[in-house]
């Protein structure tokens, strides 16, 4: 019993000295009073919506609607059926696609290596499936014409989207 009391006493003396447990001084002229407005301000500044208990360094959040590479990729591949579209994982995978129900089909995977509008920010993988009456063969098309054309198209479109976004921010 006394051991528990002593441990609690030591913890209660040490804990208030932790920076995370000290109340943060707030300037009421710059901090919104209502809870929802405070939460929005914290999210904009990269903090948590909890009232500063676990303060982390400010971060910049980039959402899919503000990433020109992501938007350009989706616009370029909008005619294809998608199986996986994961912004947080940075990948888009289409389903098998064939024109006019032929025996050949393509499947495209796009991996985002960075958010910058550059050709080395994307890795495009194209698979080709060719089926006969009883079996199908799948091949990886490295350095394919389709992959190069997609990369060029996505980069062009992303550059245009980025330019439009910069114009909007200036206005």
C-alpha cells in the first residue's frame, strides 16, 4: 500500500514538469473561441484538433484534389475500369481492358514516387494478356509504347493543372 502511494506521489511530482501536460498559453485575439473554428484552424496549421495536448510539428497536408499528378492520372485513365485507387498508398490499378472484346487486354498500374510534376515521379507498369480458346498468357511490357505515351500525357496534363492552380492562388 505504501509503495503504491510513494509511486503515485513521485509520478504526480514528475508529470507536471512534462511539456505536453502544461497548458498552452493562448492569445485570444488570434485564436477562435468556438470549437469548430478552433479545430479548422488547427487542421490548417498542421496540428491536431485536440486542444494542443499532443503538439506535433506543423505539417503540410496535400489532398488528392490538390495534387496535379493524381488528378492528371485519373483524368487520363477515366475511360478505364479501376480496381484500386489509393491516394494514401500512391497507387492506381486498372482492371483488364480490351477494345471490341478482342483476345488481348491491358492492365495498367501507376505508382506515385513523389508529388512533383516530373517523369521520374511516376512508375507505370503495363501488363498484356493474350487469350486463346483454352488458356491465357500474361506478359509484363517493359518500356512499352503505351507506358511512354501515358507518362507523357499525364505529365503534360499535370503541368497544365499545376499552372492553373498557381493562377488561381495569385488571384
